[in-house]
């Protein structure tokens, strides 16, 4: 809860200092929206906050669930190649409905926090992509009803290509660890592919296909989704985004909507 309030305070501070200037070559490059992270880092001495309000809907035969969350990422540039990261789904409100009985339950609290580091490995050179290494560990720091089991590490390899006429592609594989209800650890994979296009000096659109969880049926199975949206650069240090996600199987929330803001100082 303290981390989330600190992030919101940082958001207000950064917003107050965001200049309404034209975006340029040094324009902000957030990791949101979408599942894939960019291979860019924020730069030495930079602070970047990326936050949003997100609504998810998931329907099963035995349960209907709606969630409002506030995913938030705070990034600190310790050098031109390395950044430190704090990430959380923030404040969560989860509404569950039993379709058979109509019984309703509501859970309110704070999600776990992940500590991470991203290292920019290489810039794009011809067909060779811009590349980064992202490592993080999610800690059981949230509210009791929303807390995960133990520390869960993950490693990702964000890659990106920029092309003529404002086209770009991002590709990110990854692997993470999770703990099941018995306390046994297991691995699952992650994969995302994003296609983006600059529509003007300020507007950009994207579409993405992603598998945020690739696992055996014993451990929840594979999740799959397609998503898309738009980004608006208000200034070189501020970006707004709007996105929609559609789940492609019954293991994935069937609909998600999000509005976000990213601010850099």
C-alpha cells in the first residue's frame, strides 16, 4: 500500500512538471500498453512512471469475475544501459458471482510488488534487433487475499526492430517461476509479438498477439490473447494510451480495457 501511494504521489509530481513541447527523437518510450516490454531503458538519472486503470472480465461455467486494477511501473535509470524497476497491479477490486446461486463476493486490496532490473544489451544494426535483458522477482507483499505464494522470479528478452515509414516490431520471449497450492515450484513460458505504426507525429497504433502463460494443464494451461490500441504523445515526456484485450481461450480473461499515462522526468 505504501509503494502504491508513493507511485501515485510521484505521478502527480511528474505530471506537474511535464512540458507541453513537441515530441522529438528523445521522446518517451514506455513499456505499456500491451504485454511486450520495449528493449529501451529510461536513461541515466531519469525517473519514469507508467500507470493505468484496467478493467477485466472473465466468465467460466462456475464463476463470473470482474476486476478493476491499477497496474503501475516505476523505472529509475542508474546508467544509460541499466534501469531499476518497481511494478505492481496496485489497488485491486475483484467482484465474483456464482452463476448457479447468484451469490456475490467482493475482494479489495493491494497486489504483490515485483522488483526488477533491465539491461539494454545492443542497439539495432541492420537486421539485428535492439535487445535487452529484463529480470524481476515478484514478492508476496500484497494484501492477504491477493498475495501470491513465495518469491517468483522471471527473465525476459525484449527485442525490437524499427522500419521505414514508422513501422516497428517487438518480440519478447520469457520464462518465469510460480508456486502451486502445494508449494511446489514450476516454470511457465511467456511470448508476445507486437506490430506498431506511427500514424502521425503524436499518434501511434499497435496490434499484438501474446501468450502471457505457457504451462501444462496441471498448472493452469496456456493463456492466449490478442490486443490493440492507440498511444498519444502529449509531449516528449508524457504519453497517454488506450487499449483493449480479447482472450482467445477459456483460461484468459475474455475482455480487458485499460487507460494509461506514462510520464518521465
